[in-house]
C-alpha cells in the first residue's frame, strides 16, 4: 500500500512543489497520476523512490515509513520497487541482456538465476530475440520495453512509471500501458504518471490529478 | 557477502581496465615510477649497510693487559669478549707476537733491542660490527671491558661509528619522508584515475543506485581497479629496481676491485618484493576508496 499523509515538498528558496498531498493506493491497485508539466508528478515519484526527502508529512509504503527511512536502508527499499522512466535510462554501451540483468546483479543473484529471469522478462515484453542487441539499434518503443523488463525482472511489489509513453506514438503507448496492466494483473501495485489523456480515457483506471502541487483524488473527482 | 558478487565485481574491474589498455598502462607506469624511486633508495641504503659491514674491521678495540695478568684472568676476559653483543672476532696478541708485529710495522728493531727486554704488553684485539649497537652502547661496552681484572687500558676510536650511524639514520629518515610523500602522490594519481573512470560510468552508477545498489556494490569494482593497478605497478617497480641493480652491478664490482675488495649489489629479495606489491596494491585501493567515497557521498546525499 502507498500512503501519502499530508506530504509537502519544497526546495529552499523555491515554491512548494507538493502541498499537503494525501494519496492512498491499496496493495495490488493500479492508478494513473496525471497533471500538466510542472504539476509535481515526477517529484511525487521521486519521493516514493526516496530520491528526494519529504519536507513535511508522512509517506508509507507497504508498512515502511519512507519519509524517515535511514540512508542505509534505502537500497533495500528500492529493490522492492520497479521504476520506468520516460528517457528509459538505459546503458547504451551494454546490450539489452546486461541492462536488464543489472537489477538482479544489484540484488545479488547468481549468473544462472540472472540468465533465466532476464530471458523470462524479455520474453514478457516481446524482446526475447533482442537480448544481444545494443539499445542504440532498438526503436523508441523497444527501448522502453527494455526499461520495463529491467523494472519487472525482479518481480517488485510496486511498479512506478514516469511518463513511460511520453515519446511514443499512440499505438506504442497502448502496448506499453497494456504491459503495465498485465503486470498489475499479477498482483503488483502500479502507479503511472502520464499526461496522455487518450490513454487515461481508454484505460478507465483510478486517476490522481496533480495541479500546482495539489492532488485531486478519484473520490474528489466523483464528488 | 556472496563470493560470486565479489568475483563479478573483480571481472567487471578487469574488463574495464582491459578495454582501456593505453590509459591503464599509463596509470600503472606512472605509479610504478613513483614507487620505484623510494624503493630504489631503500635498496641503495641496504647496499650501503652491507658495504659498511665489509668494513667492520675498522671498528677495532685494543685491550692492553697488565704485565702481571694471570692466565685465568686472560681466559675469563677472552670468554667475556667472545660472548659480547656485536663482537665479530677476538684475537689474543701475546707479548712476543706484539713485539714481532711492532718491529715488522714500525721498523724499530734497533731501538727495541737497546731496551734489553720486551716492553710491549699482551693485548686482545676485538673486532666489532659498528652497526650492531648504538654508539653509546658500544662506548659503555668498551668502558666495561676496561674495568675487567687484568686489563690495563682500552683503546678505541668509536667517533667514526657514531658519525656513520648518524649518516645512516639521516638517510633512512630522508627515505621514509620521501616514501611518505610519494605514497601520497601514488594515492592522488590513483584517485584521479578512478575519478575519471567514475565520470565515464556516471550513468551506470546512477541507474544502479535507482534500482537499489548499495554503496558497497557501486564502490567494489572501482576498489578492485585500484587494487589491480596498484599490484601491477608494484610488480613493475620491482622489475625497475631489479633492472637498475643489474645494470649497476658491473661498474660497482669493478669499482670494488679497485679498492681491493669484492662487492655484490643486492636488489629486493622475494619477501621485500612481495611487500612492495602488497603495499602498492594497498595504495591503489586507498586512492580508489577516497575517490569513489567522495563521489558516492555526492550520489547518496
């Protein structure tokens, strides 16, 4: 479960990026996070990944108080999360297999375990035959699928995605978001930040809308 | 910690070094030269000590005996001298032998004959290793011999021993200071090299951190890089010193022959060489640790 309780984030000398955010996403749920550029979507995900510290309030993830989590415990916490970025963040000098394997190497798995899990993850995202290719020879959609394979290869409890379809056309966006939905069907909690309104309408998932750092919940929208 | 993770990090480090052979070679050679200088000076000091050991007969003490010293006193004194620290040899020179030696060296046969009887006392000639004890300890030792029953006087000149030991102590201290400075230099060279490697792999570090890599996981390949480069640099420094000793061997032997002695230059023995390699690997590791630690403080802050 992801729970933001009156979470505020501000940077010294700058305006508040997030104000008194309250968000509840139950275990195994999938939701979309929408809002215009600069609304605070990426910051909210960064707080979840503990790339940024909460300025005020409490952030709980599966019973862990992320807002007060000690630095020593952050790597282990991050290994329970999968994350996909708009710019993929792939290592361009390493092949597809090595990019995906990094998550498992960090987790301390052996070579044999890594082999089988990476193959399975690549099959899942439809890149089973591209393991030896360098990212540079892949299309944008394929690169994003490598990013997704890297995010799901360790079967995380939570999957986060920051504008994963930002650079893709509509049909590729549909493919990518369907991959997230597949993963959600296997029990993961999924939160996807997107500004693609057509996909929001198509998926029919709960939507958290951020506007100038304030969150509008699905309940508020219903009201 | 699983062994396979360490092996993977070591493999990763080796691959990185092999992929950039020129940069790796330049770093290793720079480190090797930095290390070879103090190690070469240590070897030179060792050779100097060895050379001085050859001149130990210059630290000679003469103990002149009373004319009436008894045979027991002479025997006891000889036993005492032979078991004293730093004594290389003890030679008894009887009255007759002293006279013969005196006549032979001084050519004063006629003058001695006019005295009618042999005026020279019996003596012990003691050869000391000048480096076995401190000058003050040697002084004390010789003074105590002078107090022994049957000894009339002790004659020695240990000032040169004090000077020699002071020069060697100065040399050692200077080499240690130089070695310390160059060790800092080696750490900085390695730190700078690793800093460049870190900046080349910044994306990888950032992604690894995002997917939950610990500081240790990120740091390990860089530490191995420093360790490997340091160890190889130590081996090359060892080779440089060995080649230098080999090249100087001939001229040194010819010079020694001109002084009527034989001298063989010593390089590093295998124990010293292994210490050099280990110390060099440690310096490489330390340099890496400093560089990567600073970077990770920034990444994880």
